[in-house]
């Protein structure tokens, strides 16, 4: 069902969505770096514990949402758009 998500979009809507996903990708990269930094700082300062691994859960969730970007690019390629 997720594969059909972008099929109904027009060409212009696909380009607009790709532009917004690029911005979202940059924001996610900054958040991932920040959360990994918090984990490393917590591990150095207090040793390994709950607060060392807690931010890494959010990193996993942010990485998991990247599938939308891949599906969008596949739909753009299938329509032979650039």
C-alpha cells in the first residue's frame, strides 16, 4: 500500500515533495548528529546507562523514516522525470 502513495501525485507535486524531503533530510542529519553526540557525552561523563542508549532509540526512528525518500525517487525515475 505504501508503494502507491506517490502514484497519485502529479509531476509538480512530486517535485515539491522531493524539495521538502531534502530539507527534512538535512534536519534529520543534524538531529542524528546531535543525539549521537549526547550519547557519546553521556557515556564519557557518566558511563554506560539508560541515558546513553535512550537517544540512540530516536536515531533509529529517524533513520527508519528515510524510506519515503527512496519511494519518492523511485516514482520520479519510473516517470522518467529529472
